[in-house]
C-alpha cells in the first residue's frame, strides 16, 4: 500500500484531497457559525485565484498584475448571464465563466509570451486599470457603475436543512479542492516540469525541445481559468458585480496573497488568502473602538495591514509556506541529529570543509 | 387537620405566586418595569448599532469625519444617562467606498457583531450592494447617508429609510434657482456615473425644472468614476464642457471630485458658475482638499468662491444658531481632533435623529418598534430646516433644502427661504413656513 502511494501521485493526491474535502465539509456543517462560513467561502475564492497566479508567477516566472481583471471577466460572465436568465444553474455559470476567461487568458497569453519581466507586468497592469472602465461605457449591457445584482444560490429541495450560506460555502470549498487537486497534479507532471524549465532558463528549455511560447500561453490559460472560476464564485459571494469591486487593488491583493504565502506554493496560496480575508475582519473594529483621534484611528487597520506585510516578508522571505517548511526541516534535522548522537555516540565528526 | 389546612394554604399561595409571576412577566414585556434584552443587539444596558463608512479611499475626504462625529454625539448621550439607561455602542467599519468591502463588512456587523440596526451607512453604490441582504434579514436600515431615491421603496425595502433630501428633490430646487438666476445661459452637467443613482437622480431633478425655464441645456452630461483612475479623467470632462460653452456647471459629485473639477476648470482658465449638490460642496472640506495639497499641488482656497449650493441643516459656519453651538460644543469635548465642518454637523444631526427614533421605539425597543417609530416620526423639533417625509408608505427623509452661496470668505450664506417638494416631476416647489426649532437644554431629544 505504502509503495503504491509513493509510486502513484494521482492516488496519493486523490486520497489527500478527498480527506480534506470531507473534513472541510464536516467543519462547515458542524462547527462553523454563519460568519465563519461566509469568510471560509471568501478564503476558498481567493485561494482559487491565487493558486492560478502562483502557478503562473511562481512556477512559470510570468508576473501578472492583471489577475483582478481576469476575475472581473469571470464575474461579469456570470452576472450578465444571470441578468438575462436568473434561473440558470450555478454549475453552468462556473463553466461559462471558465470558458470566457480561458479565451481571454489565451489572447493575453499570446501577447504576453512576447513580453518579459517588467514589460509583461506593465501590459497586465494596463489591463487591470482599463478593464473596469468597460462596464461604465457599455452601461446597458453591464449595468454601469451601479453594477448587476446576483441572486444567492439556494440549496436543492432535497437538502432543506442546509442554509444558503452553508450550501454556498460547500460549493466554494468543493471548487477549491478540485482546483487544488488538479493543480497539484499539474505541478508534479511533465507539463509542470516544462513550466519550471521555461522559468529557469528559456534557452536550455528550447534546446531540450520545449516550445517556450506555447508553454507560456498554456500557463496563462491555466491561470486565467482559475481566475475565471474564482470570479464567478466571487460574484455570488458579494451578490453585486460592479466595476469598483475589481480595481487595481484586487490585482495587487492577489499578488500579495501569492508573495506572502510563498511564491509557487499552493499551500502558500491558501495561507495568504486566509490572511487577506481575516486581517480586515480582525482589525476593522479598531477605527470605532480605538480611543485615538479619528484621522489616526481610521487608518489603523490599513497600517496594521502594511506592518503585517512588511513583517511577513522580513521574517519569511520565501513566504509563510517557505518559512513553515524551513522551520519544520530545521526541527526535523535537530531531532534526527540528536537521535543520531544518542545512538551513535562514537561517530566521528565530519571533516571540516 | 392543621397540617392539611397548611398544605392547602401553601398550595393556594403557590398558585397566587405563580399567577403573579406570570402577570409581572406579561406587564414587563409591554410597558413599565425593568430594561430587557428586547431584540438582537439590545441588552438591558446597551444598544449596539453598526455602519459601513468610507474611512479611507476616494470618498474619504470629508466623509471620513461623519461616523466619528456621530459617535461623539452618542458618547455625549451615553455620558448623560444614555437612552432609557442604555448606552449606544456604535461600530463603524471602513469599506473604502468599495461595494465588495461593504458586503463583507456588513456581514461582519450582522453575523458577528449582532447589531440591532444599521445606522447611517454611507454611499449609493456601496449601500446598494447590501440593501437586499439587510432587508432580507429584517434589520432596520436607518438613515442611509446618501440621497438616492432608491431608499424610498417601501414594498421592496421595508426596513430602509433615507435621511437627507433625495437628489431629485435637491435637483429640482437647484434647477428652480438656475431658472431664476441664470436665464439665457448654457448649462452643463458634471456627475458621478453614468448609471450611478447619485448622478442620474440629481440630473433628473434639475432637468425637470430647467424644462420650464429659459436656459440652454447641453445634451450630454459629463460623468466621472469615483476611483483614482476616474480622478485623472476629470480634466477631459471639464474641457468638454468648456468646449461646449457651458456657463453654468451643475455638479453632482463627492467632495474630492468637486475639488478636482474646480482645479481642472481653473487650470483651463475656464470660469463657469458651479452649482454643486450639498454632498459635494462643504466649504471647509473643499478648502482643505484644495489648500492641503491633496491634488498634487497646493491650490488657492478662493477656487470655491461663488459656488451655488444648498443645505437642509443650519450652516456649519453660523455660530449664532443654537444647534450649531450645541453640536460644536459636543465636538470640542468628545471629538476634539475633528475639524468643525458640514460633515461633522451631518454626523451629529443624523445621530440626534437616531436618538429621537430610539426613544420613540419604547423602553424595550424591538426591530419592528423602531421601524414603526420612524414611520410615525414627524419630528419637527430636530436640527433639520425642512420637515421629514416619513410615513408607512414613504421612507423619504427631509423634503426640502435652502439655497446657499459660498462667499469670498469661504463660508456659505443662505439665499431665500427653505423650499419643499417631492421627487415627483409634476409636483410644485413650495416655500416651507414652519418655524425653526431650538434644541432642548439637555442637548438630548426629549421623549
């Protein structure tokens, strides 16, 4: 059994993510209060989008400052379709958003494959700035600044005991678990290794027969699909899709999630999302409760956010996931060396280098 | 035998005792007696209410003072015995004028902080993101800090009430003034939008009136988006109005964008008369933005000279008004770091109205009783210049405004009487004849 698990990544990941889904589903049902359910759904949504971005930026080396805009495409696909036909099922909306965002990702990816480093960042940045203006100009289709209301998904009749909030949290968690399962396999696959090869050395990759441009476009499409899925869920989560929800701030927050969590780490995407969702919840009350002049107190939550970012990057330069990994490795090494010294007291010291 | 009698007497006494207990309980829940935890967010000693506010972001200039000012008034009330011996806890959270954040923070207020009511939540686009949710949870949504007509929709939003005059009422009265004072001139619009109720409702009201007058209305309104990118595009919008020959610009804009528009016009050597909605015209706020260097360079405060605007509260600069001296005194004690301007006055006056509503909701208020209290609340003894429109079929706040002009000293002076109307295009504008009220000596609404 053990050797089978070691040999088959698919089986190992499959069992792990099934167990994870069961635990999260049970927590939602038995433990979480409605506000926690709401926030957990938010963590799942940010994590899906950030996971796509961490594959693109961490694994493939392409920086995107425009992932908020891709989420916006997903959110507007869902919202516009629901505006026309409010009864369309959620699962269909998710796939429709994945499709439109995937196409958008391919187009941006083809343009992006010609650009490197800061130029790619600049191009995606312009997308993040420009796209929120579109709904304002085509107001009849996109609802203008006011945005489009999105109905709350209701659980099927068979699950009458489930609240709409629990139902939606389950949907988000399921979407996140499936996304992470697929991405975790992708990272360990030949495609995943090609992505990293292109990041590390394009010339070497080309010599090894890897089509660099195609790999880069593929990375962009995968990452855009994640953003589209997250965007669709985001529309349901907020219940209103308006351009002000998809400003540059969202794109930068996603990048923050990825960097704080650990560039290229899927676990990091989850940890970073947790921080980005929960930090405002924990600090939001300071503005009205802190006994400070209001012009100071109003900015305390933002200041705490900034300090946490700075501290996280100083303490964990490789992100929280990287930090946790190196701490656990250090602990394991200490533990192992102590056991070695106790069992083999006479072993000679290694020669000084 | 004796013991038997005793036993039966005990039984009778016990029965009486139980009946008395029931009676007391029955009385307690309706009228006199002790304070009870009568509703979510209401305990025997406190009432917790919540709000979402633009403490940071593009609408923070000026508006970030409103919630701290309201809180200062609540602290004053709390220090003087509270309302029915309950203190008011006011939790206001920053949404940065971003509807996404408004949705999250409102969930926090409702699900985690368990607020009794939402009070003074600020902004049209932001509050539209949560108004369905608040109403579906049956939470009183009192005095939305926005003049959108949308809050007055009793069948759709039975819990939601406006407070300030809606933008259509305000627009009609502004339009009447333009007809009377700028006959023969070209009038253009600069507004938040398009498809933002703030801009469209205001334009609707002004246009209704201008059709009766002798002015040329430029067909295309110029719009701005309330974001950092939107601020950069204001110059183009103002240049378009200049090119079209607008001599009067009607501006439905938040303070930062009024300031950018003023600065852009000055930069183009273009000097139209600005007619600015109350929400975007507070002289102290505009002066602060212009002279403080918030727009990149320090600009002269004189840019606000001659702005035509309106007010539904006494002017903040009128220190002879008893309401102004009351609120300014409270501000000096309970929030000394706040400036004194129209935003602070707004927050305090709105908080005063909330205390009126809470008192009228009874000793043990419930969510239903405070909604009923506001619907019956024809209070004319508050700081407002015009009467409220509240009834069971109407959730409109103040029904009118008084015109005002900003002078060379940077302070506004009123022009003409208080005028009232409704947001119906065909209804006439009339002069309000009620007498201005004076505050109670305690500074707290009496029962």
